[in-house]
């Protein structure tokens, strides 16, 4: 039974893109023990995959804010001790960054990663025992899966499986079928105009759907509340943790979202998803769920999608998922 350590710490979308690696390994090595080093905020997402034995948290985002704080050094010590008791047959860093490669140094085992020409940060390759060439012009999901297959010596399974199951919501947020509108993202250039959300939401409400508008911070909550005032049947939920958001997405009739990790999570949960790309291009990091999956990427850095395009895409996806 091989012991395998995966390193993919962040962001949420990157973590979601790495979930199929666990399913692939399990298909080849059903009794493998798979641990995963991940940012503390995303441990619950990793824990949704039954193939993961242990999610090992790190807090690089907090630690780098004050590297001299004694509590941070104690937490880093806990991380090192969490790895020290295990000899791994294979350590696979699918992040390809210097920080992730350095985290791998704390683990005992043969370290695999991208070659210098393949890694996002070429210097990371200096810290691996074995490097693998994986073309950079592939989607992130495909790159992750190929690297793991090369490291462990198996052929990629034909089926793409994210493998996660979201916990059910403790209480429903809407009394009727609902769509989730993910309007929030980390960069202003990736936002879709509020007027476009209003046009889309008005038509979805006319068709009988409630609209749920999650948020993560004060600015996002304010945007949710502005949109809700303009839309019938709109719900602004309370602050939700990542497990609750996953449950919300899993129960949605459809999800429309900008380029953000939750949009990728909705696709991983098998929901009909239309992803809106306004400041980025979807070719390498768009929503991805395999041939025939109910997902669609619209727009790119130079062309905002129109509400009419989104509605047409939703109609096609929802009709297909209901068939």
C-alpha cells in the first residue's frame, strides 16, 4: 500500500483542479494512503474527497504577514511534526512554486515535480528528486493529472472524476428551485457589470427561480444586497463557511459565476455552470469537467459575455442535465 503526499496549497480554484488526482491514484492504487498539504482555509474542501486520508494544513498566507511572530513558528513546527512520522513512497508537488517545493523538503520521501521548463516558477525544479516535463499549454486539471501519472507510473484513467460529495445544507435558503449567482472575485477586472447581473437575474426570476447571492466580505455583501433589491425572489444568505457554500452549490439548479474558485467548485460538484470571463482567458484555467459535462465558459479578457449569451448557455445546459 503506497503512502503518497500531494502538495497543492492554494488557491481554491487550484485546489479544486487537483481533486481528480486523488481519484486517479485511487483508481490505480485502491489501498493507497493519500495525504495532502493544503492551506488551512481549504482543508474542508480536500476533506470532501473520501480518498484523502489526511489534510495537513499550512498557513503560509498568515505566516508571511509576520514571520517573526512566535505563534507562527510554533504552527510551522506543528506542520513539520505532522509530516515527520511518515515515510512517503512519493511526494508530488503539483503547485510548481518555490514555496510549495520548499514545503516538500519537510517530508521524507522521493519528491516529484515539474521540470524547470514546465513549472510556474522554474527554480522550484531544483528542489525535486525527480522532475517531469508536462506541457504548459494544457489545462491545469490535465497538467496535475499528468504529473501524478508520470510520478507514479500509470496511464491516465479515461474518466475525469473530482470525487467530492458536499454536505447537505442544515436548512434550505430558498423554498423553490434556485440558481446561485457568484458575482464576487478577487480582482476588479474579473467582475461582471451589475447591470448585466440584473438583466440575467430578472429573466431567471421570471422563469420561477429563486436567486441566491453569496458573499465573503463587506464589499461583496453590499453588492449582493444591491442586486437583491433589484431582483425579485433574491436571497442574500448569512456568512457561510466553505462547507455550507459547497452544500448550497450542490443543491442549485444552476450556477453562474465569474472567474473565482467557487465557480470551479460548482463544476466539480456536477452542477450546470456558466463561467463568466471578463479579465482573464479560460483556455488554461476555465471551468473543466470533461467531455459532455454541463459546463460552459463564456467571454475572455477582451470580450465581456452578454446576458443573452448566458441565458442561451443556461438553457442548453439545464435542458441537457434534465434529460
